[in-house]
C-alpha cells in the first residue's frame, strides 16, 4: 500500500509515533524516525529500529528538535539526501504536560508546549512543502487530540496547541491542494501509551483502571491503542484517501458524543 514511499515521523520512538512507523513499515514504507534525544535512551529504542528494518524496509533515525528551525530543516534535508525524496510527513511530536491552572501556568511552559506541538508542525510543513510541490505528490498527517475541540480542564496550553494544529491543517491543505498534496489531521481520544500509563497510581491494575475509565467516559466502552491511530494514519497516507484533504478525523471511540447517549452501568 505504501511500497517504496518515504515517511518522516516525528516523535517516532514510542507510543503513537512508533505505532504509525511500524504500520507504515508493514506496508513497505521506508521510515525516517525523528527523535529528540539519542535513540539508546528510549526503552527498547535500538530494538525498535531493528524491528522496523526486519520488516524489509530501510529505517534512518534522525535526532532533531522540531521546534528549532535549523534542526527541522536539517531533518528534511537529511531525508532527501538519504532517500532522494519525502512522500509522507507525520507530525506527531508533542509535549503533553500535567494539568495546571492557567493562573499558575508558567509562561515558559506555555511557550514550550506551543513550540513543539504547533511550531514544530508548521516548520516541518514549511520545509517539506517545496519537495512535495516539486514532486506533485505528498501526504501530510498531523496528530492532534480530541481536547483540541473538547478541552480538558486546566490544560489551556495543550488544548490551545491542538486547536491551532487543527486550523493549521486546514490552512496548509488549502494552500497545497493544487500541487497534489493531501493534508489531514487525526484527533485521538484516550490512547494507552507509555506516557498515559505513568498517571496510574502505584498498586492499581492498569487494565482494570482503563476498563473502568472506558465504561464511564467512552461510548464504545474501551480505550484506544496506538494501532487504532496507526490504521487511520495508514488510510490518510495512502491512495485510499486521495480525494480527502483538510479534514480532522476523530479516532476516539465516540468521544465527544453527547453524554446521555452512553449506555447505563
């Protein structure tokens, strides 16, 4: 489905990013895995790279801070130098800090979250754009969050960054559409990743915690997993979505549908 395509996936060493990388690799896509620190510092990092290569594709790890213009440009140039092109961009890198009242929110934390979650996506779109326009082809998939449309309390920095990312998606889609470039966005709900598991109190069974949460908060009565997002990303990065652009696709088990529509306990 993506045979011989080349994809840059930011924040690709774990969670949703790695889930997308693996799904793409399973379908023949070469992967440029962007990380913000040495791959050896991620749990199972080198083994994950070997796992992708074991699927018969090439995998290049590029360390770069996507919120830094020079490093973001370098990520794209290294990709083009190595593979001769960039067909797919997945803007997944994000900061997801703990909730905090806007009254107590430090200005530097606001800047940090907006820099990675929004500026990073802007920079990568800016730098892959000329290559995709020249090729007359491209797929850009931004990873937002359901809180970009239905905000979580005390998360003004994160919610704002994701709401703005939704609009950036539409802006870039409109500008790039005449050049054969599709730009879409996935808005995940509660997805079980390493980061989410850290918020579970010690001594509590993780699966029981997620099952209980889903019963009370998710119409489909289950939480999501990286593969749920990866399947949607595969669709948006493939020719199956060739006539779709500027869309924000909710992958959230029915959240945020009207609460009364949820089944009773």
